[in-house]
């Protein structure tokens, strides 16, 4: 292989590697998403009452709201989430209260 072809391949490989690094940097900079004041209030009311980290709590809170808006009763939501995540019914009730107070204030049930 000629020196010129080898040089072109090396330049192409370097450009490809550089573009991959820039894509990785952009996606890494996009996470974590900034928390809203609602998120902060919800987490402050929920931490220590439900197993999992903050990401889990945020998912559970929004999942509880979806369940309420699809017609499930508060007790059904509490029982379902407590069973799914291994939480106590009391802890799930606290998280549901925090979700109602911050995310789904007009949810039925």
C-alpha cells in the first residue's frame, strides 16, 4: 500500500474517532436533566419513604399519576406500587401524596 493511501486512511480514522468522541460528549452533557421545583419538592417529600434512588422516585411518582388518570383508585395505586417495588403500603401512600401534591394535583381517585 502506498504511503499516500496509508496517510489518507489514518486521517479518515482520526476524523471518525473525533466525531465519535464529540457525539459521546454531547450525549453525556445532556444528562442528568435539571430538576424542576416540582421535582425537588416531590423528592424532598418522598425520600426515605420508598426504596430506590431519586431516579426511581421520580419514575414512581409519575407512574402513580398515570395510574390515577387511567381510573385506578388511590388504594389500588398504593397496593400496586408497594408490591412492584417492595415498599411498605405506608411508604407508597406517602409517595402518592407527594405525587398528588406536585405532579397530578387534579387526578381523580
